[in-house]
C-alpha cells in the first residue's frame, strides 16, 4: 500500500516535470489588502463631542472628505449635544466610522497617573450599554468597535463587548503594527501620537506599514483645539497630503477599522479556483467559494468586497460577475479587480 502510494506520488512528479513550459499559467490570489495596496492605514481621532476636541468636527471631517480619505472618530457619548449628533451623522455620510469611546471617559483600571475617576463592571450599563444605545439612537448605527479612554481596560470589558455585538476593540499592543491576516479584532494593535512627538512620526508610520506590508492603526486627537497632542491644521494637512499620494500610488489602503477587519474575514473565508481555462491556459472561469468560518455576531458595517489578483501578461478583454462587467486595472503584469461577495463565478474573455 505504502509502495503504491509512493509510485503514484512519483508519477505525479514526473508528469509535472514532463509538462511543457507554459508561460501563460496565471497565478491567482486574493490581495492582502484592498486594491492590492502594500500596506493599510487607519486613522482614529479620539474624544469627538468633547469641547476641547472641536477640531474633529470643525476641520478633520472636511479635510479628509475632500481628499477621499475615510477615518474613524471615537465619540464620548455623554459629551455629545444634539449638534454633535447631527455632525456625527454627517461624518458617517462622508464615509467615516463612529466608534464608542464610553459615556464619561473614565479610567478602566486604577492607575496613579489616571485621575479622572475609574469605571468597572458595575458601570457597564452606563459606559457601554447606554453609550451604545445613544450612538444607535442618534446615528442609526450600532457601533462596531469600542476604544477605551486612556487605553485602560480589563479582559472582562472585552468579553462583555463581544457579548454586546461589538466586533472589535483597540486593546492590542501599543507601538505595534497589525498583520494583514485576520487575528483577534478585539486585540487590534495601535500607536498613539503623543505631545512633543516629532510630526515626522506620522508619515513615518504610513511608510512602515507600506514597507512591512502591514496594517497601521494611528491614534490622534484634535487639531487647532485644546485636545491632548493636538497639532495645527497646516501640520495635519501635510500628513493627509502625504497619505493621499500613497493611496494614489496604490501603496497604501486608507480604511476604517471595520473596512480592514471585514476584508480580513472575507479573505479568510474565500477560496479561489480556476474552473475553466482556454487553449492558452488562461483562466476563463474562476469560482469563489466561501468556507464556513466563525464570524462575529455583530454587524461589521462594511462592504463585502475582495480584490482578486491574476498575475499574467495577457490582458483580458472583459471580466464579469453575474453578467455585469467589472472594472479592472493592469499593474506590474497583474490584472487587479474587486468583486462583491457573495459571487458564484467570475467570467473572463480574451
Ligand atoms: Zn479619549
């Protein structure tokens, strides 16, 4: 039995070696990040609603929207007045994502340096539930991510959030980038911009994400206001202009937390197969099957898309999904296109 298996393996090997060289054979894979960008970057602005962080609504929203860059903003819900809620809805309409930053912005762990009062299990109904309900009532969106004031939290808080249909939190390692591959979204790593830090640290982190093909989550506060580690409008514009260039060069994917995590889940679940090829061994039909993987119970609040990469020199005439043409891009001998999930088949013509 063993011998037979051995011979079979050997014959397979020989048939492979004996096959004529087929230079057209395509490499097919799911891009690590959307649009096959090399790195991903999420910008989070904390303390929306607080009087000292008005720069988020006064400048940050528009400055990003004008550059087509989506950001996350973390709301202290107990500080939001009706005008803030109107603004929050407008920001969501601009493609930005609202995060829950608790009701009263207290310390989730007793620390000598944190002197704003503490919160624990007995405060969950206020700091988590009421805060969630306020966001849902005023914006129509159940927040998908929770970010802790002063980044102080306990494991009990994470377990509670998961039970309350959150899909993630900012509770991973600090000053650490994230892998493009799905890991626990409750332990998302992040890097906080601190007072006195050189401004070059902002662009540098985007560069690091690109160089190491990773996902950077950058935390900032306001601009032109009294928030912690605030910077000027001009300084902020310099950073956004840099990000915009990197996005246009297809080096960087600027996305919300939900965008990246949704993409990671889809990538984890999807299996690509070439179902049919033409006489030149070019794929004419590709299937995308979705494996059953454990998905979060909450609404991920993002689009179900995946970027497919076909590495081949021949450019297709058309690519379609459900008889609708899909736009595609040619970059470095790669055919790159986005599909909407679920999909049965992708059809290519030459
Ligand atoms: Zn804060």
